């Protein structure tokens, strides 16, 4: 069977893709930028990658006509301000127009539970997308999920940040809101199970786990699974804006995502009863078990996908490949070279930089820079990295985005997603004569950008010199 997988670099799609391949399907992966798709992970002739931007109708011509089923897994919840609603509607409209020209027999859409009269903007947008997708000749199957619990999921990582960092929490009253979390494994089972299942055509189903919990209960039970003692005090005076800042500063989430999450968390998301679980024979995983399974993946360094890999910089939405060619004119550069006695060890250090491993020298200054970035509305250092020893193009690395990770060519190129008066690149490469070359490039934006470069220059001399020495010689 030929399956179209939209949002192929997203959290859900990266979990679903290997399952579809194991079942013998041929999968066409839609990505906005091929450079962000790690094709080497799937050594299969059954994977076809096409570049499609659903906001630009002409690009949908790259989708083949002979597809059997399409998964619609696109959303824009991290978009700044309120921009995600018209973007999601336009994407859905363009998708429907193209699907009407293909041989598609079913479209499967993963949405959010919408059982409240007063919905958040996020859930209203999801409901609107469902209405757009349903207005076509193909049968639509909609699965509506609430909180998804799994290694790398936004909900899981935010809860983890709160529980592990705060022994005592003074929290907003929306922690009393009830929800029905579901394990990522069950989500994938449902997505797989409804595939060309005629009894699911033109129907929507709420999917959730066996536990109905308040957010406070979720935090405390998470702490219990991890063997931590935590106290939570609810205050009625915390406004949505303050709640958003609370999430933003304590966790790794971006501020736009924090705003959308807070508005969503004020709304109860509990499943309406349906027969889908029995129809598909799915055994639901409890919340506690889902947490244990997630940490099992984390401890084995087997996290397949992470919400943190969603693009932050609006500049990079044009495609990361367009920024691999580091500019020369109008730029400031800090280039340092040092011969290494063991290029293999130096390469391992380069590939392990950042996250829990740190930046090898002056880590407190990196942490200070991350804190200042958070204060200015940036991503800070809390995103870390998905795997401590492997890295791929498109992934986040603290407040950088990986543009190129060519291990064979011994070159790693990063692009800054921190708040800056300009653009910044950081490159590491090892030459044939065993020289480690470390290059920081900054393209300033106006006078403020130039002043910024000269202000940080003394720190570069301290940090970059020490970092290169640790990489090259340990």
C-alpha cells in the first residue's frame, strides 16, 4: 500500500513511519526541507521523500497521484502570536485540493479532543481543520487525542522539567483541570489500526488512556514514578499571561507554545465514549506505565523524535539548506585552529557537544548566555539535545539548530536560534592534516549588531580558545 505521510519530520510522524515500513507499506514522506529529514535512518527503498510546503499550493504537485491513504499530521501551534489559525486553515485547504486529484481512498487526521463549549484557539483551529478536511469526496477518519505521553513529547518534557526542577510549586488554578492522557504507543496503534478500516470512515473518535487525572495529579504521579517528593500549592491569582511566563521560564518551551498550552490547559479534555478500542483490540497503557516506558527509552538513548526539533527561527522556515553556505561579506569571524593527536576522539567530542555534556569550557558563561536569552524571549539552553552522542541536520542543540552534520566529512555546522541583533553560525571541522578548525561567524544587523559583536569579543577569546583546546586535546 502507498501511504502519504505529512509532517514527516514531526514528533508523531517519526514514530509512525517505522511502524508503517515494518508492515510492508511504501511511504511518501512530505517535508518542507529535505535537509531536515534523516534518510539514513531508514535504509529502505520503500521511503520516498518529497519537498512540499502546504502553504504554497504549487509545491503540492510533488505529491504522487497513486497514493492509497494519507495521514494529515500538520499543525502550527508554536507559531508566534495568533498566526497559527489561518496557517492551519490554508494548509488544510491546499491539502484537500490536491487529494481530490489523487487516488486516495482514506485520509486520517490526528486532532485534539473538543468536548467543551469554550475552546482554546488551538482546539478551535483543530476543529476548523477537521471541518475543512471532511468537505471532500474521500472518507475521513479523525482521531482526537489530549495529552500525549512519551519520550520527547511536549507534554512529557514540560511535566518532566517542572517535576525535576521544582521541589515546591506555586502553580495556577488550571492545574485542577481534568484530562485523559494517552501513551504515544497507543496513539500509534490507533493511527495504524484505522488504516483502510471501513467502519472508521467518515467518523471521529476520541482516544485516551485509562486514567482521568487533573494536571496536579499528573505532576504528583510523575514525581511518584521517579521517586521524588514534591509539593504543589494552587493560587487563584495567576493570570494566563503569568502562567505562560511561569511555563516559559521553568521549562524548555518557547513563549508562543507556552501561551497556547496555557489556554488549552484551561479546558478539560476527556474522551467521549466510543467503541474504537474494542474494534481495534488495543490494550490501553496507564499513565504511570507510559512514564516508565518513556524513561526506559531515554535511558537507552532511543528517543526517536522530540517536539524540541520544531523550527524556532522564522529565517530557517525557508529551508536549512539555504543557510549551509556561510556568508563571507559583511560578517565578523573568529577562526581558531589546533592540531589534534587523535582526530577520532576529537570528532566524538564535537559530535557530543552541548546538552548534558556541556560546551567543554566556561559552561557557566554558556548558562548565563542561555539565561539572558530566556529573559529576552529566546529559547535558552534548556532544549538540550535528543541524543548525547549522535546528531542530525534539523535537530535542536541548546540554542542552536543543526544545519549540517557530516560525520564522514568531519564537519558540524550550527545556526543560532537565540535572540541576536544579527545572524550567527558556529562550525567545527577536522582537516586532512588533523587540524580542528573552529569558526564563529556573525552577520550583524545594523549598528546594534556591530556593537554586540565587539561587546562579546573578550568572552569569545576566553570561551572559544578553551573550547577548542578541550575538543582537540582533551
